[in-house]
C-alpha cells in the first residue's frame, strides 16, 4: 500500500493545475538546497582544521565529541520551525477496506525523506572517516555513524511528534520551545551545566565502548513508535474535530467579544480561522517567539535607542505585520461569499482593527518584564504599541486592498511563498521606515524624548481618527473588490 499511496501522490502532482508553478518552485528550492549542501560539505571536509583553530589546547577527537549534541540541539530547534509535516489526503480512501496501519506507515516512512536528515551525515562523516577511523579504527568509526544516524532519526520524529501535538494544542509547541530555550540559556547564558561535557561524556565513551551507539538507535525507535501510535489514534478527521470542539468555543461564547456585537462576532470568527488552520496559526506562534527578540538587543550595550524602536515595533506589532500583510488572502476561499453577504464592510474592517488591537495589547503586556533592563525600554514599547494599533494597522489594511493572491490555509508557512507578491515586498518599507522618518530628525538634535512623544501622538491621532480612515479604506475597497475577488478565484 505504501507504493500505491506514493504513486497516487505523484499522479495528483502531475495532474494538478499548478504543476508548472510547483515544478518551478521545486527547481529553485533544489538549487538552493544543493548550494547549502555544498557549503555544509565544505565545512565537513575542513572541520578538523576549524576545530584545531577553535580548541587549540584540546585533543581533536575530544573537541569533535563535544560539539555533536550541541549540533543536534539546534537541529531540533530548526526542525520545529522549518520541517513540514508529511500529509496524505485520507478522505478518498475512507470507504475502501484499507487498514489504519497502512495510512500511518506511509506517513511515518515518508517523514524520513527530509533534507534535514542529510545535514548531519554531510557535516560529520568526512571527519569520522578522516580522523576517527584513522585514530581509533573502523569499528569505532562505524559506532559514530550509527549514533549520529540514531540521533538524526530521533530528532526527526521528535520534531514531527511535537508539531502534530501542537496542531491540537498550541501550548505543546510553546512549552517545548520554552524548554529548549531554557536549556540553551542554562548552558550558554547562565553556565549551570555544559552541553559540551555531556556530549563528550557519551561520544567519548564510544571509543572504548562502541556498543553504546545502540542507545540513540533505541531512542529513535521509541520516538518512531510514539509517532506511529499518535497518528493511528488521531488519523481521521472526526477524531481531530472532536478534540477541537472541546478546546475552542464558538464566537457567541466569547463574552469579551460579544459586547462588540457583529464586529465581535467577525473578530471571533477570525480567531477561529487562525487557531484551526496551519499557516495563520504558524504566524501567531512566530509572533510569540518574537517576544524574546529583546534579549538579543537589550543584553548588548552597542545598540542605541533607535534600535529599541525597531525592537518595540516588532515585539508589539509582529502579528500585525506578519498576519496583516496577507489581508484579505486569509478569506480567499470564501471571499465571494463575503461580497454577497449582508456583512457591512465597515464592520469587517472594524473586526480587523479589533483583532489587531487585542493581539498587540497582549503582546505589549508580555513584554513588560523587559522593564528589568530599564523603564525606558518599556516606554518605547508602549509608544510603538500606540504606533502599531494606530498607524501600522491602517497601512496594512490599505495594502490589503492591493493584494489579490489567494492562500491555502491548510499549508504550513515554511518555504511557502503562496500569496507572496510585490504588495508584500512594498508593505515592509512603510511599516519599518515611517517611524524612523519621524524619529530620526529629533534624534539628530539629541531630542530623543520629543521624538518618542511625536511618535506616540501620531499613533493616538490615528486611533482617534479611526472612523475617518475606515471610511477611506471602504471607498478604496469598493473600487477594487471585483479585482481582488477575481485574483482569489485563480487557484
């Protein structure tokens, strides 16, 4: 059955309307991946020279053993962000006498065909065969290969397991990312323990006890079993939906939004859209990751207040920027229904404003702990919060009327350029540059506080005149609505 599923997927690809576009994207991605492979291979070939330069007083093999687990730690972080879940359209097979194990086995096996699984071999094997095999023999070198393969497979299925659990409960992803971030901070920031020492304690013992290489292999099998069991228990659509019904309430069951009437209902429906679909949910999760952005800039005294404006704008407004740049593409599949419904478009726009204001307000409160680095940081965050919900929200909705590229909500965000066009490229310029156009003239004359005050007043003015901008946006939309709808129909 695995070969049958694979053949059906190939036929679906070649018979798709977008085959030409898909091939072009894969060719570009293939060239990019090949270039990255060549770079990683070059690093692998000269890894011994690099380790000699980085650890001149250490034995070469010891230094190599110390970096392996560090690599796999960051490999797991990268997989959580970029690795896509393997998929299969299950519905066409549900009426056929096909066992669940066949579906699950196909999904589990295709998960192994990921470019992420090739990186460690390209990076580490040249060193293993050139140095370890020469110094310790072929048996030890083979044990290193088995251990690296086991950790690669373990990371592969662990990342997929976390992402699959996150599809039903977003807290799983956030907790996993927080744990990884805490582990990294405990080592590289607070020095509570050393991952290098832990890595050497295991891989160093492979030289005298090669049989230890089976331990990562056993962990990989256990992680594969967890994936297999979880997929088998949550394979069918009705089972996934049953969990979601318990997790999320309908728009009429959100008391806070109910007080806004039809605008609150529309905002609640948008929240459902975000939580129930891969790509918008990825946008929300990425916004939460940007809450740690300040740790990069506030712990380094080389960055001045002009950088704090950039950081404050991103941390309190990253959702507006990332999610808003694809307005109204998120509703592309039912945009025609919106046009012919009784929904007042002013209310539709107000719902966007309400959604952005709620998320930015939550983001601002999540950044309040940065007051630890000084009250001025929190002041800048508040100023940029006003700027985001006033100015940037209006800019985003203005460019939304010029975006006619549809988005498939079920697809992930990694390496997905669907919906991306010139509008998104142009949008980033006014969002990032406009606050600096206002602030820098005051900064040049050492009047930073006045510059912040002007930014705050500009944001407040836009908030107070929101009805005026809503009217202008509605008039602009009425002129372009048919062009937008026609663009969304092109699949």
